[in-house]
């Protein structure tokens, strides 16, 4: 079995570079998109094993809209999504697995704890 494919969607090029480098060094295949629309299109074309998503993007599709589009696409609805936001607490975003009937969304506050995040990735894949 080949390495797992992770799609990273974020409008910050520095975050994309850092995250892609971290994931590649830990054995993952990565795909990146700098806006929500391109991220959704890439997910539909490439069917990643996991999506890492900035929920606070200020692009055509916000991170929440991207998550909604992925979760309502019949071919992607079971794809795990990890939403990242430094403002999650202020927004009332939960950090545990969302257990509602149509979701596999997790939220974390930042990439500051990279090893913990890597454990989450491996647990989802």
C-alpha cells in the first residue's frame, strides 16, 4: 500500500509550505490548494485520504463552505476533515470528533503541537 494522500487547503502560502514539508517528512503524499474553490476541485479529482483545512480562509469558499461541500459530495462524504483555526475557541468550535450523522470533522487550534496532530492523522487513516 502506498503512502496516504493528504490535501492541505489554506490561503497562507507559508502555512502550506510548512505543513507540506512536515507531512512529506513523515511519509505522507501531499496535495495543496491556496483557496477553497481549488481545494474542492482537487478533492473531487484526487480523492484524498484526509483533508487538512483552514476554516478561516477569506477566499471564495470559506473553510466551513469547503467542509460542507466535501461532506455533501457522495464520493467524498466519508473523507475525514481536520479543520484548523487559531480562533477556534472564539468561534465556539469543538476540538473533539464531531459525532453527528454526516460528519468526520475534527478541529484543532494550531499546528503548534505537530506530533499530536500527526497522531490524529494516523488515527484517521
